[in-house]
C-alpha cells in the first residue's frame, strides 16, 4: 500500500519465491497494466521493481488517477486464478498482468482529529489588518487560545505573514513561541514550497486546522490547495474573518460545500483531547472555561435588528406591529442581545441576521411555519429594509434580494428541525 507521490525502496535481491521466473532474455518484458475498467499492454525493463511500476501506471493513466489516494498493486496469480497483492521485493522477470487498485477511505474517520496527525496553520494575523478586519480583536483572542492549546498538546504550528515589509509582523498578542515555521509570503495561499517541505517532515499527517485572515482570500485559497493535496481541512469559523461580513459568510459557505469542516475553537480543542481522562484535559479546560467571543457569527449580527425582524418576516413596516413582535419575543424569553436562553445552535441553528431560535424544537417548528407562510403570502416584488450584518452598510439599505434568500433559509431550517425532531 502506498501513496503514488511517495518514494519506495525496491529490494536489490528479492527472495526467489517472490520473483516471476524469466522466460526471456535481458531487455524489455511485456506487461498488461490494468486500472479501473481499462487495460493497456506495455513493457518495462527486466527486473523492474515497485517504484518503476508505480511510475509506469502514472505514465499510462496519470490523467485518471487521484495521486493523493492510497493504492495497492496486484499481480495475477496462475496458481490462485485471481489477482493477489504484490509480494514484498517483487521484480518483473517475465510476462505478467498487473493492476492498480484504489483503497477506500474509512468514512468513519472523516472529521476526527488526533494531535499526532494534526498541524495548525495560522494565516496572516498582522498588525496592519487590525483596523480593517471585522471583529479582529475577537479573532486574535480565539487564535491565541488555539496557539496555547497547540503548545499544550504538542501540535506543530505553521505561521504565515503576508508581505510583512508593508503589513507588519504577527500581532504581539499572538504568542508564536515554539512555532515550527514562521515565513513571509506574497502569494495568497500558505501552501508554498517551504511549507510543503515542512509537511513532509511530519509522518502520518492527515489534518490541518486553519485560522486567520482573510476568510475569502488567503484562508480560502490555502484550504483549497490543501484539500487538493489530500489533507483534511478544518477551518475555525470563530478565528477567521474578512473586511466584509458578506465575503466572510459566502466564503465559509463555499468551503463547506467542498467538504471542508467548518467548526469552532472549542470544538477543535475538545476533539483533540477527546476524553476527560486525557492527561492534558485540565489544561485545555482552563483555556475554554470562559466562552470564546462570538466574533460576529451570531448575536452581534442580531443585536439591534429587532425592528427589522418584523419587516423581514412579513409584518410590514408599521413601527407598532414590529414593536409588538419585539415585545412578544422578549416575553417569550429573549435576552437583550437577541439570543434565546438555550437557543438551538450548531448545524440547525439559523445564521440569518434578525432571526432567533426558540427554546424548543416544537416551538421552533410552529414559529417557522408561521414565518414561512407569511413570506409566501407577501408580494415577491416588495422591497425589505434590513441592516447589514457587519454594520458595513448604513441602516435602511434597501435590498430586494434579501427577501428570497430569507425565505430559502427559513424553509431549509424548518425542514432540518422537522427531521431532527422526528
């Protein structure tokens, strides 16, 4: 079993039992190379070993093979009448049939994290970005938690700095002590030759935990480059941001659709220890004892948008009706910052500004049903009035598109809650 981009040492003198007896002289030996439903005859030099056979498969089927998957080469056995795994030390000594078989990835392991197979990437947390990036102070705070957790668990950290000559070094609040690599770059992606060389030095590496700025530029391009190289990528949503909340939101949505894990700092740290009996659990617990700042992902989008909620879900623009909705929501248990105590969070939680999750699934379904009905009855041409989630647009910006987007989000959330309660 091997990854096709790895190097393999071929035995110089293989055991006689592992050698196909030669029926010809020196020179080229005919071999049938099979992959998937394809079979192509070719030839290789007499005595060719595993590494040369791998290269031959790549030269024939390279455009069809995912080189980041694991494969095994098999040879057809006349004795058994079927293909068997290539014996250790095998060399080609006579005409034979070979096939390349991709191994299935263990789906049960997807998303799991282990300190032994994980590296942290901290991307461009630099001083000049401080006034421009939304919730940069929160991002720094959460990023420092992650760096502290990495030191406790012995996880290597790779840090990039985008054009430090002009943008400055990593902010002083981020303690980079013990980082495996801190490097400057001008390319947006962190995946540069020096980083790839550092990754090669980490045997068994499988997962990359990625955080920093900006979500829609350097984080996005780094994540896509990493999954293209076969790594599983976890993006820490509360430790990454952009100058625009819209760019941040759509980047996270796009990345989630590519199979990248979008998660939170606390989830990452607790997944890495996995057990309260872990020897480092107490130290990690001390880091997360106080909840991490939300960095604009939820309550800060909702705060101050109560009146607009009434307009968005079909109550029209009369202040009295909107205020009545606000009063009712507060009576039902909403705190001043717009979050229900015990609100639904995670995959089923609404991410829409101005909409809060009720305390129970049943209440949630009833309220969502009313909201969706009202949205369906309202004229689709009506222009709604909303506030920009990140505060970047002035209050009262008129955005017709929000109506249809809000309808889709409410309908989707209603379906998820109905399924989870079933």
